[in-house]
């Protein structure tokens, strides 16, 4: 409860001056349990402890995050585009940043499926539209190379940091052999490869068709229009 200084609130019935004095009185926060004055920080902490005392063990394990996850991902997508616009396209930094696009699309895919699972189809349609904008300009052959390069970097790191022995044509022939007197240890694992990518996952035309169908069903008018244009120009 909030109360004024002693004596000031009594003047409220004596005309305008008393009312002004009451409004100008300094207010204190009183702890209802002890009757003592407490600060705003102490009051917030007391309310937090009291609220946690009423929670079940399952509720205590739940961390509530303020904000919208879909809007956060949308802002992340905008910041990625801005970062590309501010980097010279002729630099190595630009090439390295392009690798992050596959990670961003994968992140959007994960959370789109999450929103579909919990029934938040409007948020799922928003993320589906962002995925379409990252995919519609890709030819299937380009998509294969981009995804393989991203997966190669994720699994093996920078190419120039790999041992030359594992990049030679003879590395596949030495795979599985352990005679390190005649074989460089770097060649034992064979030549790094990402040929295990599922071709069905790289069918860009099918992905765009499925995503646009979902957007046409659950998206806003703006999202439907943008999805339709991407669908046509793919």
C-alpha cells in the first residue's frame, strides 16, 4: 500500500490547498506483512518470491521470455540482409557471410515446424514466407552447391586448414589403413565429402510449392502476395 507522510493526508478536506498538499506528499511503499517501509526493488523481489512459492515444480522449470519469437527471427533475417549490403561483395568476409544463409534458413525451418506443432499457423506462415524469399532465386544446381559448401564448412571447417594429405587423390585408397610408417595420419580418414545430402531436401521447386501453399492458406494478404511473386518468378 502507498501512504503519505504523517499529517499531510489529513489536510485533504480543508479546501484546495489541502488537496494540493496531499498530492504533493512524498509516498512510501509499506510491506503489508511487517508494516515497514520498503523500496521498489525490495517490493519487486518480495513479490517474485511470493509468486515462486505458489508455483508447482513444473512451473518453476518453465522460463517465460517476453517478446515474440517470430518477430525476433524476422528481425534476425533483416539484420542478415543489412550485413550483406554493408560488406563488399569482392571480399572474403562476404563469402564467409553467405555461408550463414543456410544456417538461417535451417533455423527458420526448425521454428516454422515448432509453430505448426503448437497451432500458431500465422507465425508459421511468416517464417515460411521468409524461407521462400531465401529460396526462390536459387536454381537446383546452385542450391546443391551452396548447401554442400555450408555443410562442408560446418563439418570440417575452413578448407585451407585441412591437412594436405586428406585432400589428395590417394587419401581414399588409404582409408581404414593404420600403418603410419608409410601413410600420413591425415589421409587415414579419407577425403572429406558431403555427398550424403538427401537429394529430396534439395528439391527447391517442391519446397517453394509446399511453402507457398501453406502461406496461401494461413498467411496475411501481404505474405500471400510476396509468396505468389516468388512462386511465379522461380
